[in-house]
């Protein structure tokens, strides 16, 4: 028997190598078609301070419902790797526009003023909440009851805008406005509240529920959840990646995978 490989064997070998090369190159080529910053990688900007949506666990690993959604999107776009750029919430949209990341994910509410500058692909709903110490010593039952109180919020957040609007109404009614104390990170706002440096804490209903759970219900929701709004992934307007993500998310929110993730993070009321 000859020691030389047969013509058929050499042909099959070349075919196998070609298939392998195609499998390796395809995700990178697809990523290039999508216009991502780094071949084979999807880079997200996030504040990573909004549990249970996006936060770091004790091992400093990204966790949360939005983190899981980000991974699902990357997988559906061609098994792309995920990288994170962490920054303050108020810096997310400017960073996206400056091409410091491919997408933004976290508590990004779908608001008209944001849609003027970026595309938003919705994947859940979110609401606002006001937290107070357990027992509600200031007897807060409505936004009106926050008159004259110190309230912690995060910079650039919807709750800050809502409370500033409420302050205008309080002032017009001749009532003392609340003292809105603004922090760069949501966790810093919560810490100030926990240390009783403020009377109340304004955040999303999802973060409020998480903080109540991890602190043994030391705090309670004073004002029923309000201002329910769609929440999504931010993308640069009218780019191929935006259209691709929209298709992926439309399929995802109808899937069993989405149902499992919603259940995992106890967000059934926020299903899109």
C-alpha cells in the first residue's frame, strides 16, 4: 500500500480545512457587517449599579436580567463575546454616540427625547418607586408628602426628572419643595438612604424590590409603583447593528428563554 495520501483523502482534507476556516471567520465577518467596534465582540456600556438588572456580584462578575439579555443578544448575532464598559448612568448615551461602545443596556427608559438621538429596542417594562425606612416614620403615602424632605436619586434618572417636576408643583402650591440630593451611582444614593442621610430614596421599582430583599425588609415602598415605561437597549440610529438587534430582541421576548430569565430574576410583572 502506498504511503502517499489518496487524491480523495486530500480532497476531503482540503474540504475539512475550508469548513473549519469558514466556521472561524464567519462570526468575525458577521460582526464586521454589523459595524461593531471589535471583531467577534459586542461591547456594551452600562452603569452596573442597578440590581437586579445589571450589577457586580461578590466575585466582581456582571450579573442581572439585563446582563443575561445582553448575552442572549450577542449569542444570537453570531456567538459574539461580550465586553463591558462601566460608567455613570448619565454618561451612557454620550459614550454610545462617541463610539466608545456598540450598545447601551441597563435601566434605559424609552423616552421621546432619547429616541431623538438614539434607537431604543425594548425588552421589558419598568416603574418608579419611593423607599422609606420600615414603619414609614415620615408618613409618606404620595409624592406630595415628600414636601420638605430630603430624597436621594441618581443623576440623569427618570425619577429625578419626575421629582423636579413635582417640586415645581409644590412650589406653585405654596408648599416647601423637597431637597433632591443627586448621586452619580444608584448604589451611592441607596447607601446615603441606608445611613439615614436622607429621608427617602427614589429609584426603580425593580431596584427597590432588590434592596428590600437583600436588607431583610429594613425598608418599604411608600408610594405605589408609578410611571410604568418600556425599557430597552440603546443603539446608534439607523445603523445595521440597531436593525439586527431589533430582530433578535423581537424573537427573544417571545421565546421560552425569555420566560426563564424573567422567572430567574422575579420580574414577571415587567414582562414585555
